[in-house]
C-alpha cells in the first residue's frame, strides 16, 4: 500500500456527485465542499472533507499544502477528438471563410481526404510525437482523459498505424487516451469497390486485430451523405456489437438519420447533432444514448450549435466535447468552446461542468472518473480562485494552474 497523501486546502471543491445523468441541472444543485482536502492513495480518492479536520486526524500521511485560493474540479474529459493526424488544413479554413463551398474545397484538394494523404505520409513514430504533443496541450488545459479517433488512415494497414500510434502516445503522456476506430470516416478515394465492400473488408480484417492487440474497444462511423448511409452502416455496427465493441456515431451533423441508427444499435453516444430536429431530440432523450455536442465544429465551420438546451429540457444526457481535428474544429480548447456553447444555448454552469466531467465519462462508458468521490481516479484540477463561477465566466481565458492525474501532480503553473 502506497503512503496516503492529503492535498488542499481548496476554497471550493465541486465533486459533481449526486447529480442526474440526464436532464437539466440548476447551479443550486451543485454540492460545494468548502476548505476541502482530498486524501489519495494508489492513484484513487480515499476521502474528501474539511482540510483541517483531515489534517488533524491524519497519521503517517504526506501533506501537499497549497498556498492561496484554489478551486478544485474533477479532471476534464474530452469525449470526442481527432488529434492523431498529419498536415494542416489552414487553407480549407481560409477558403471557407472566403465563402467557398464544401464541394469547392474538396475539389481544390481539401477536406478529410487531404488529411488522409498527409497522415499516410507520416511514419508511426512521427504520428506518436504529434499526437502526444496535442494531448499534452489538452492536459495543461485540465483535460485528463482524451478520446482519440483514427479515421485518417482508411485502409487496414493505415488505420492500424494510427491506432498503434494512439496506443503508444498513451504511454508517453499523463492523460489517458481512449482510442476509437473511425475507419468508417469516408469511402477512401483509392478503394476499388463500394461502401459495402469497404466496410466488409474493415470489419473482417481490421476488427479481429483491434481485439487481438487491444487497440480499442470502440467503433465509430460518420453517417452522412458524403460518407456512409444508415443502411450501409447497419451491418457494420451489428458485426461490431456482436464482437463486443462499444458503438459511437457521428450523427445528424448536416442531415438527420445518424441519431436513429445510434438509438437502434444502443450506441454509447451520438455526437454532433447540429441538424437534429424535435423528433431526433425526443428520441435521444428517451434513449440511453449520450448526446455529445461539439461546439468546436460549429465555431470552426460557422454553423448552428447542437440544440443543447432542448436536448436537456427533453430529458437527454448532454456531454460536450471539442471534436479537435484539422478540418472542422481546429481550435481544440474544450473549456472555451463549452462556455461559448453555454452563452448561446443558455446552459447553467452545472450543465456545462457536467458535460465535460461525469456526463462525458458516461459518453466513454468509463465508470471510474468524472466525479470526485471515494474509489474514483484521483484526477482533478485547481484554478486560482475562491469562486467556481469565475471559471466559465472568463470564457476559457482562465486555465487551471494545477493538474493531478491518478494522484500525481502532472502540471503546476507555479513552478
Ligand atoms: O467530427 N464530421 C466528420 N468528421 C470530423 C471532421 C474531420 C475533418 O474534417 O477532418 C468531425 O467534424
Ligand atoms: Fe468528429
């Protein structure tokens, strides 16, 4: 048994416990532990309480005493990113803002396929380095768990290269990287055959290797006119489900149908949902599927936001993720994006924090994080303030000064 460690005091600690997974949350429902201390052991939370009381009671304990005012939140969870990629799509961005259409940009050599070409040019080592660099940036911003998708390889070998790179990057950074296979991102331009043939090849040849090498337990697909239809994806998801994979879906980004597929297959999450109408919102709210809003894609593309308020009011579970990718969401700042979504969609502080902590954990089917409570991972972050409201009030321009992962201080701005 490792020696226990007491960390604090935190003027305010928001454990994000005793809150519903689904539906609206008012700020009054948030528990605020004042002058709090956290006792950790073996990377897990052992106890939370008044710092001075815990200190007085403790024997044979290491104490990390903080100076000044700090507020503590659970480590943030970004449940949807594409941070494993080569190249840049700065030219797409410039063209989009100059008024060019998606088709024009794709015809000019931009779009997802451009990133596929750039990603294929990198060897695994280069891809590991780039992924780790972006993951470290997220970690400094308080994100202790980061989902990372493949989907810029688009062949059995190139998808394997990506997923092996994500696995290796996970070893190199303190944040946990949760890999997802997005081989169904689009039909690769160099594949000789149709969508059905491509998906068949991926499911028959790639899925067993993902299991054998433990590269991922999650399968994603982009359901959209430019990618795959609901009918094309159904057998692919059925095969994945039969093999025990969790399913997540890029759904209702520009047109609806993806969220219905997600509900029918009992997916863990349906992400994007910018185009969802009342019908999709209600169906999602009645299901167990987590609705993940991606404000970074709305900001990157200049499109409408996911109807987050309506999803919550209908009784849905709302996570918020960055979608950090080189094309539609180049910013990659979860806290900034979540707080901007809140101003446009009228989300409470509690709903935003839920969306990037325990509801995001649910979107990844992770049951050991997202809340500060006994037995959970000791993943938490400190901000220089005595009032948690300051965090979102500063609209992302106020970052954590300290980040702990599994009880270890992995970032300290004071040093
Ligand atoms: O989540 N929508 C599809 N996939 C990504 C975009 C990827 C890209 O443009 O490179 C997304 O927005
Ligand atoms: Fe995405």
